[in-house]
């Protein structure tokens, strides 16, 4: 075998034959015919689009091409796509290579934009790679402009900005210099480091306005003094003050400016003290002169120190409450005791400048407390930060002390803060925290809190407070029930819960885990005159509903576990219990088989989930027997829901077909038709099988009853195609659809083989369907007639499903053949139609569909699309061809007339070879209409010429050169002497040169041989002389595709068509286009910038694939046309 392999490899002819086969033959199965095009299987050497390579993720190809410095088309969009590559190491490698190899091309398209994109697109943690990329850009002389630098200062770490400002290609604009400090202040993450970097590089900022005169100069973007003083680094604040980079509420000057300078110049004072003193002075100035608290607010937050000027007590009060600050609150109390008591506190609570902290922040603060301000570089700043942390620390010990201090006085009482205290107590994370908070409330204030805090602590507190109405809270012990009753009159938070209960229109927020707990809750609620949602108004008018809710969860679990004992206890002993009929989905989230052992039903044993699928099946049957035995106690809506839940059980070895459901005992509200329809339209095989097994359509030898509502539905409804609801975009839905067909086919065979039992029919009809009304039934119908109607309806239904099956994208031809065989062998006919033919062809190969759907004479409205996993070609039979054919007027031909249903059968499409099917398609849709539809040709004069060119183009597009040359030979045969009189519409074309020399004067007509007198002969070529000037001009697209995919041998053979006249005609078109293009350029140059030839290239690049062959043809086979020879070589010289 190895010897044979090497013999083939070393055989040049065979080797290139194999390579050519691999190159041209498509083996990929396409889902849409639009995916089949000439660019498929494009060779790597012909791919030069950066965008295409990245979108298709051929990263190694890109790397290879860059390393070899091959030609690559680059655009802004392709660069942006490159930056989105997820693998950061690969992305860096490709970007660096691109910059190294293609910097010139990149600069011609983009410059600073490219750099800006790199910075903007990088994610957190990729800054090291960004730095490396920027270094590469700088080394390749990319100019860094102001937008990139501005964005970097405002958003990036200092390492990136350092690199940019030290770049030799950077020119820092005046705008950057005047605004750089402002940009740095906007960089929240790296603010102080960025400010420091800017201040250390004098070229990056300006201390004076820039401009020729004062009126034209640009001003510095100065910073609010409060923001400068609030910086953690006092050194930075001092630097900014020293260079006068601040502005105040009054502008650049304020009354303390001179004092600020003196403080800054003091040598014996630390930086921290200087800034604190200036901050204090400025805060006092704003308080005294402008009653402005903004500076003092930040001062308090930074230092926690009181400024006693008699005007800021309200601010201190609000600050104390919002930060639990003991020292400032003590100062406030001291001020009240030592100074005038005539102050008015009535407006202090109306608007808080400092927002009161929420409970979650207080609880989470301990974890976050040590994460603040870890980036400071000196001890002084660290001390300052520690001071800040102490002022904002919400440790519980501190909170206990502050609450005690706050509640020990009656001067400053704030309702919002009282509410915070209550929320802290109610949200206590444990009993110790709860007790400590209760202890912290002073006795003198206890009265105002007593009705808003619970008696004792229970974990259910947090669940109640965080309840959002979406689900009930589970109670699993008696102590929790006792706790609820004790605190049922609680104000505040619990009143809000009651409002939520009313808002969500439910009667309780609780579920009780067991029957014992439900009994206990019921007993204690009755004895304490409380209902189950602890509403303090006592018994409600709808107390029966309340009691139902107490037992609803044990009831649900009893259903779920098939626990007949518990279920029977509730139904028998809870007199006021009502089975739920509203919000069933909320109440009955039942999943059979997910629980352990149940109570067992009537001695049947429990354990739906633990005993396997067989035990679960038996338990469900026991449950159903109990429900139907007590059917009067269970509303039909409830039974309906239980039935649907049973149908949807997904449990190993559970056999739905063995579940017995007594439909005949249900009342009229149980709509079996609706359920059946639902199962059909949503492809639910289990549901369908369940209905057919339990509705007694076939029992004891009979099929149809006088009163069978479902039978009537079958006969009256399933006569046409049905509209399906369910999406078929998944393998699961496809399998369900196949199962549905198999169930219906099996059902059909059973019905077909059934016989009438005259001894039982009357009795059985009466017993099984006595509660049906028999509406719409013809009493005179014989059993056989009814059976025939029923079987016909089943056939229609099966055919509807089959039509849906062949539409689904995931359906393979193997599946279709299997189901087709199943249906046909069951004596069910599948009628053939244009609809079936189209879908059969699509499953055999999308190439057939491409040929049909892109046919230039096909009616546009027949084109198909994909939606929700289904390939929709228009249903020709219904939407197009139900028209009166006599009045059907269109310039398109009737495809149904030529896509013959007797020819394109199921067996032909799925059993014949690809080539035979395509040959038939071409014959029936292209050749046949030309010869057999004279009326159509008279209207569509160019049909045959267009159609033949379409055939050739299509065969090239699917890369079947063998079939292409067969079609080309067929066209050539139509031009031969034995067809010399054949004329169909505009076919054939006339030779322009021949026509010019021989038909201008018919009296002097010469012999045909003279038409080729000027032909040059080549030893390696065969010339087929044209007959009577008959030839065929191939379309430009046919030539384009042939240039792109043909090898030299094939192209040589191809160009000999029509003795080279066709390709000479094509070359004349190219020359004409070039001349027109040059004329347009000359006209445009009067108004626009000059454009070189390459920018307006009319000569396609693919021409160069076979340029030698074209030059040979022009030299040797120009048919005596010297003008084309001169024009062609003149044109080529511009591109070489």
C-alpha cells in the first residue's frame, strides 16, 4: 500500500488531479443555500483581508502572513476586531507583529486613533501588555496626539501616562497643559498618583495662561479649593496651593488668601497641620460669610473636628447621626447645656446633608474597613487615614455606645434615626447582637421604641424583613410560631409587611413544613384570635381561606409524595379546607419523583422517589384513584393541573403509558380537546400517548362511539394542514416530533385492523361516554363510515406532521427516509407536491435548492427563509398555485409546470446520484421551457441566453467543472451545422465581425470560410469554425468565476469555446470599461484631487490568474481584430 501511495504522489498527473479534486469538490453540508458561493474553499494564499481572518478566527494564518510580510488589507474596523480577541497573549503577539510589519499601511489609515483604541479597549489587568504595545508604536514613530493622552490621564494607571509623556513623538498641546490637572482629578482610581506624576513633569502642565494677549489667551482649568484640601496627601495639596491652582466660591481670590500664603510659608509646621489649618479657615469663611456648609462638611468627614462658630450646630448634629460619632454628639450636648436654650431645633430633621447609613453597609463595614486608603506612601498620610477610618468606623461596640448616648437625652430626637435603631434591632444577625442593642436603649427612651421592637429574637426576623412577596417563608418549628403570635401587634416594620401582604393579594407569608406544625399553628391562632399572617385586627371575614393557607403546604407535599394518608386526613378533618383553584402555578410547584418515601396510599406503600420509576407509577395510580374516588371534593382545574404535572414527569423508568386517568368522570370544564390540541401543536408525544391510552378511543374491539367528542374533533378538524406552535430549533423537539408520528402511525394501524363487536358496542358506548353530548355527530353513520372518516383524519394529521418534519433544519435525509418508509409501509399515502419536492431536494443537497431558488426566472415570492429552526420555502400549492391559471400573468415561468411531480419523486431524489438529479433539474427548468413553452419565450425573449449562462455560472459556483464542460458542449452543439436553423428568442448571438463584413451587403455574401481567413493557427489548439456566424457570448460572471477557480488546463479548454470569439468579446468589454473609466476620471479631476489608476481599477484582479493565456489569445486568436490587440496590451501595461 505504501509503495502504491508513493507511486501516486510521484505521478505528476495523478498528484495534480487529486489536488484539483480536493480544491474544487465541496464536502461541507450547508444549512442555507446562500452559504454556497464561489468564495468557499478559498485558498489561504488568496486570503488577504484582515477583517475576514479575524472574524473567522484564523489567527495562525494571520501570524504566518505577517511573519512573511504578505499583502494584507487593513481597515479601522479590522483593527477594532483585533482588539476584541479574548486570548490576551495572542492578541498582544498579533498586534506587535502588525505594528512591526505593517506600520506604513496602518499609518496611511489611522494614527492616534489606533493608539486610542488600544488604550480604550484594554480590560483591567492588561495594562502590562498595553505598555508593551505602546512601546512598539513609539519605536515605529507613531505620533501620540492629545485625545489619547487626555484619555490616559483621566482613566489609566500612571505607568501608561509616563510612557506617553516621555515619548519623543509626543507633542503636548496647550489644551493638555491647561487641563492636565483637571483630567487627573477625574481619574478616580489613580487620582493622587496621577496628580503627583503631572506635577513632577513641568512640560505636562502650565502655571500661566497661554496666548499672545490677555484677551486671546487660554485659561488654566483650576480646581475647586475644597477638592484640593480634601486630598489624602497633604503634600499634593500644598503643591497645588503654592502654584495657585485653585479656585474658590468667590473665584480665584478670597478674604483668607494672604493668610493661606503665610501658613504655607511657615517652616515649623507639618504639611498635615498646614492643610488642616487652611481647611478650617476656609470652612469658617464659608460658614460665616456665605452660610455655605460644603467645605465644613468635607472638613468634618476628613478630620471629625468641631468648628465652634455658633452657626454649624445643625451640621454637627446631622454629621453625628450619620456617622455614629460620639465625640461630636457629646460636643453638641455640651453646647446645649452651656449656652442659650432658646435654639429652635424644629427644622433640623427636615433635610439631612449627610445621608444616614443603611443597615447592610453597617453590617458589611467591618469587612471593608481595612481596605480604604492603602495606596498612601508616607507615615503622615497613613496617620491621617487612620484618623479618617476611626471617624467612619461602624463597629458594633461603637454603635451600642452611640445609641445609649443618643437615647439618654430627650433634646435631639430624630424619627429617621429612631427608625434606624429599630431596623438594627430587627435585623440583628444573632441573639447576642439583639440583646446588646436592646440594652443600649436608655430607660428614659424605651417607651418610644417598645412597640416597634420584637419580644425576643428569632432567625425568622431577617427572613420577614427581607421578604419580597415572591415566595412564602418556611416555618419548621413551634417556637417560631410562638414568636409570630407574641409579636403580631408589632408596629413599624411589621406593619409594612402587612401592607406587602395586601399589595401582593395573598393572605399569608408563611408555609408550615409539616401537618403537625399546621395543626399547631391553627390551634394557637384560634386560641389567640390571630390569623395566619399575624394581622392585629383579629379574625378576618374570610377566615376559611386563612385556614386553607395554613394547611396548603402539607397538602401540596402529600400530593407530591402520593401520601394518601396525609391527604385524606386534611380532606376529612379540616372542615374549612379548600383545595386551591387560583394561582395554581404558585401553590402547586409539584415535581413527582423528587422526594423520598411518602405515606403510602390505601396500603399501596410510599416512596415515589426512592423506590424507582415502577413504584412511582404505582403511587401515582393510587393518587389518581383517590382523587377520582373523591372527585366531588377536587375542582376540575385542580385535576387538570395534576394531570399536566403527571404528563411532564421526567424520572427514570417512569412509564406514563401505565398511568390510568379516568377522563370520562370529569365534568365539562375539563377540556380534553384543548389538551389534545396542545399536545399535537407542541409535539408532546407522552401527552398524546397518555390521551390515546386513557380516552378509550379503542376498547374491546370498537373504535368510534356515538358520543365521542374527541373522535368528532379528529374527523372535523384534521382535514387540512395544522398550524404548529412549538419551535423546532432543538434536537429534543425533533425527537418529540418523530415520536408523535410513530405514535399516530401505530394508532392508525390499530384502528385499521379493528373490527366491530356487535355484542359489546352498544353497552360500551353507553358506559364510557354517557356524559358526552355527542354534538355534531350524524346518528345515521355506520361504524365503517365513521372508521373511514377517522382514518382519513389520521392520515391528514400524519401528513401534516411529516410536512413539518421535512421542514426542520436538523432533520437529516436518513431520518426522512426512515419515517417515510414507516408511513408508506403502514398503508398511508404521502402525496407528492411541489412543497415536498422542494424540501426533499433541500435535504438531499442545498446545492439543488440554490439552483432552483436563484433561478433568474423564478417568482420572487417563492424564495425561502429560516425562522425558529425551520426552513421556510413558500408553500407553493397554497400561496401561489391556487390561482386561476388562465388569469395567471407574470413574466416568470410556472415552475410547477416543469418541476414535475411524477419525475421528482421521493425515490428519485433520495436514490438517484447527485449528477443525475442535477441534470434533470437543469433539463426541466432551463432546457425544456425553451423548447416547449413558445408563448413564454415570446414574452421572455432572452430566456435561453440568460438561462444557459445561469447554468454555467451555477456549475462553476459549486465547482463542478466536469458538469460545466458538459453544459458548455451542449451549448456548442446548439450552434453546430445540424442546428443551423435553430433560433429561440435571442439565441444564438451573431458574430459582430462576421456580421460587419458579410451582412452589410447581402448581395455580395462570401463563403463562411472567409470569416475565419485571418485566424492564426497554433499547433496545440483545435479550432472549431463557427457556422453561419452563430455563436454564444458567455456572461461576465461566468468569466469571473472561471478565472477564479480553473487551473491552466481547464482554462485553456474553456477559452476555445466558440473559436475564441466569446472571450474576445469579453476582453473588448473590459477595454471599453477601462476607457469609460478613464474618461470619468478626467472629468472628475477638474473638481477633485487626482486619483491614480489603482484607486479606480476597472481591470479585475482575477484576470492576472491567467494573464499569460489571455495574452496568447490576443496575440494569436483576435480574429483579425487588430484594435483589440493594441487596446489590450496598452491596458495591461498600466498594471504591470
